[in-house]
DNA sequence: CAATCGCTTGGTAGCGCTGTCAATATCAGT
DNA sequence: ACTGATATTGACAGCGCTACCAAGCGATTG
C-alpha cells in the first residue's frame, strides 16, 4: 500500500481557502488574477494568507500551470565588469516582481550557449535574455520556435529573434576614432583582446573610420584571442610600439587594455597625451579619475540590463513594447588622454 | 467535466520506461540512484532516455520529492569584483552537476539578507551559500533550524552555523601593516570605504598592528560609508593628507582605493614609494601591472567559491567534509609601491 | 529441502497547485 | 416577470515524478 504523506504543519493553499471560507481554486485565483475576485473574497483570502503566513509552492505551481516564473539569462562572462553592470540592472528590475533569474555563463562559446539554451528551454522559462546577436543556427531555430519573450542584449542589429536592446559597436568605435582624428592624431593603433563578435565589430568600425580618412594601415592593428586584462594591455601596447613605433594614438577595445597601455606609457616615459593618446571603451569608473584621466566610450550597461528585464516582464504581462529594437546609443567621453589639438 | 490535458509529443519518464521495457519507477531510479539497478536495466533505460532525448521535468521532481536541486547564494554586491570571482568559482564547481544556483543580492543589508533568506528557504533549497558571519539573530535562528548544508564564505570565525570557508581579515590587515613596518614606514594611514563587517575587521587588524608598534594615531584613519571606487580612493587620500600631512604610507581596504590613491599621488607629484607607500587589499589583476606595481593582500576568492560549492555538494552526497571550517589564508604581495628599506 | 536473507523491481497514491468547464449569482433590457 | 449576458465561484482531474511498501527471485544456510 502507498504512503500516507500528510505534512501536518504545512500551510497549503487549501488551508488558506478554508480559513477564508472559499474554495481552493478561488484562493488560487487571488494570487494570479486578483481582479477576477469580488472585493469581499479578495480581502478574506488576503487576510487568511497573511494570518497563516502562506508561501506558495513554486514547484507545484510550475507543474500544474506548465510554466515557470524564471527568466533565463545567458552571459558570456562572470568576470567582465561590463556584465556585472548589466546583471545588476536585470536583478534590480526583477526585484520585488514575481520573477526570478536563472543565470548561466557561456564563457564566450556559442556551443556552450546552445547547450545551456536547450537546458533552459527544457524547463519552460517565462522569458530569456541572451547576449549578442551571434548564436548558432540551431540556437536561433530553437529560440524562434519557443513561445516566450526573448531579448538579445549588448548590441543591435538586423533581424532580432524577438526583441533587442543595445547599441552599435561599429558606430561607437567609429565615433571614438573620429574624435582622435579631430584632435589631430593620425597614426592611430588598435588594441584588441578576446576577439568576440562585439569586439570584431569595433575593429570594423575602426577600420572603416581609418579607411575613410585614408589612414588605414594593417600594421597599426594588434589583436589576440587571450582574455583581456590590464597586464595584457601593457603587453599588446608594447607589441604595437614594436610594429609601428611612429604611432601617436591607441584605441583600445576596452578600458582594462587602455589602463594597461597607460601604465606602459608611464614605464617608458611616453607622455600622454602629448606623445600618445589613449582611448578606451566602456567607460568604467576608474577612467574618470586616473592620471591623466582616460577618454572612453560610455555605454549604458545598467540601463541595458534593466530595460531588457522590463521588456520581458511587460511582454509577459501583455503590454508588449511598441518598439522591439532599442538602441541605447553611446557617448564619447573626451578626457585628458586624448586632448591634443593641432 | 475536467480537461483532458494530454500533451502529445512530450517525452515523459513513462515513455522512456515503456521503451526500455521497465516500470516508470525503475526509470526514475536510474536518474537518482543508478547503482540500485541491475546493469542490464540500467543500460536499457540509459539508451532509451538518450534515444528519446528525455529531459526530466524539474518541477514535477521537486514537487514529488519535496526538495529541489537548487543552491541558494546570497552575496552583498554584484558589482564588486571580489564577488564575481567567488561566483565564478561557484558556477564552475556546479557546472555539469545536477545542481543549479539561485543568486540574490543583499546589497550589504542584513535585513535584505534576512528577507531573501526566508524567500529562499520557503522553496526548500538543497543548500545555501551565504556571505560573512554577521547575520541578524533571526536569520541565524532560521538557518540553524533548516535542514540543508550551509556554507558561510568570505571569512572565518567562531561558531559556524554549519560550515565556513574564508580567511581572517584581521590577520590579513595586520600582516599588511607588519610588512609596511618592516619596510620602515611609520606614519601609516588607513583608508576605508563601505565599512561592512569584513572591512571593519581589517580596520581592527590595522589598529592592533599599529598599537602593538606604539604608532597608533586616530588621525591616521579615514573611513566612509560610501561604496568604494577608484575616484573615492583619490578623495579619501586627499582627506587623509589634509588631516595628517606627515604620513609616509597608506593601507587601503581594497585595491580600487589603492589605485585611486596612486593616481592622487601622481597628480600631486608625490613619489611612490619614496615619499608614500601604498598597499591595497584583494590583489586584483591590475595591481601587478600598474606603474609602479602596487602591493596588496592576495585572497583566494575563486577557490573560496569553488570550495564552498564543493562542500555543499559533498555534504548533499553524504560525504561531509571532515573539517567544517576552512581557512584559505592570504598572502602579502610585496611590490614596488611599498619597497622602501631604511 | 524449507526457511531466511538481500537485492531488484513494481504498484499505488499523492506532492500542491491550476486548466477547463459548468454552475450559480447578478444585472440590464424588454 | 422573463431572457440573455456577464461576473463569480466551484468541482474535478491531472501536471510528471517519487515515497512508501510489498512482492518476486535467486542465493545462502542449517
């Protein structure tokens, strides 16, 4: 014979319903769609739930309703400051809502990403936030067939899977180079690490700007697949200097590299910005307080995360955003490290 | 009459069992305790599951078994690099295991922490990783009565709730000051931001070391409740210099402050380390490649996260660690910024 | 050869909630 | 007063899996 699994002290929806003098299903409705109840019952269920300290069993809810209140978030790195800002935005937006987050780290691998995606979708998430626009063909296909709001973050591009929020890395890099050109710099080097798709697009922007100015020279480009770091910034800058000793500026694909390049300049007694301009990317906090202060491209990471989460929630609650693709833009922060006028 | 909710294409455990020619319960056992099956059935269920691409329904599992395979993680900040390293360790340790992570951000508030703790525990997590040893009395009581492995991370101290992994912030700060004293520095300032309990203990370590050396002077201490940043490091250092112009060294409670102090020194043309020594805390990556390189106290954050997760898993699998409290230690990284011998 | 033991396997029921539909109550309009 | 429409509420069954118990079976023992 089977067990008698009665959990004595446990507060279930049935207890709440009994105390409130309604049926369990009415109590259930109170939590999902309070407007459907009459004011009287609503108040009765509410106070009964409070009195008993009722906490819904999420597993039971998920099983019965065939969906969860979990939003999956796929990001390529847990270390990169850029993503911690995005994450903070997402967590802040969801704080106090019924939704929770399931986070996974793809480690910049789209194969990992696909694996994790399958894992997530098998659990029927309420929504999905995924980094970038370069997924595997299979990942894309899976996401297109799945029935939940999806937001691609960090960049914008054509043909969103569903929704999209970010900015153009191409344009941002191009604007940074335009700033350097306007300041009179001509031999502008490029430093790139962990050449992920977004960094590639920054390189494209650099190339485009330099070509437009008839200043493009492949010797000015130094890249590596190694993950970024301040130390690496110094190393790459030294490599660049060896290849092209006559450079008068560097554009670094992120601020860590820029800081490393600055330290390397100090080590070599190269004056910044007189002999060498430095421009970074992301505008991390320290860029504004270094000596000299470092120019960078500010991106709206926190807002990106926050809005992405809001877009998912709004869609889930039937108020789908009018515009599925949001370009948050960027701004070139012109500071001491690139302040030379001819 | 009620619905007929037959989901046609869906692969359930029953389908796997049927294909394997066993009962559903035997198939179920295959996933939770494969050793209990005979080799033949085990292989049959395995291949059937693979063939059908079976993915277990976690909600059903959680509901039936009255427990989840989720490990709750409570950290005070998503921005702080220190925690991203810890998190990376946790995620790495759990990658490929059956367990997943539920992350929450307490924002350095023990009241928030208590709220989130209640929220977590209501869903019966498999385990819990919580930051620090300063919880509210209620939080502690709740955790003591709950039946799941709990690891307190980031520091060690007396009376663990369950398990504990970290290091002594008091000793680490004291060792940093001992290093500065050994180098011949005497008027050693203290810079502290976001005075959370661990930072407080670093202050205690500083005070103890300075008092032992008969060099303690409250004028040398500058602290603030403001969250840390590089910019703040510069500001606090300026404040310190105003209060105590004769200082010859600063101990900063973290590396951001140290970097800010370094930049401020450059701005003021104060030579580091000749006129001013700087020592940070955490040994973030950039400390080793700044100019001059910055001394710091290295802590094992990744290992802390990784081991904490392993401790939880081992306990869940019946192999409880012999030693519930693990001190991961620290090491003082002596670099250029504090290299003056008398 | 019967009794006992341990290992493997299966049957039954139920975890706590919600989708579906039906029933009832309420109300406006004629 | 009666009809039809709308707002509220309830009954029932079942979401997919696992806990509990029992049964089957071969091996061991005296």
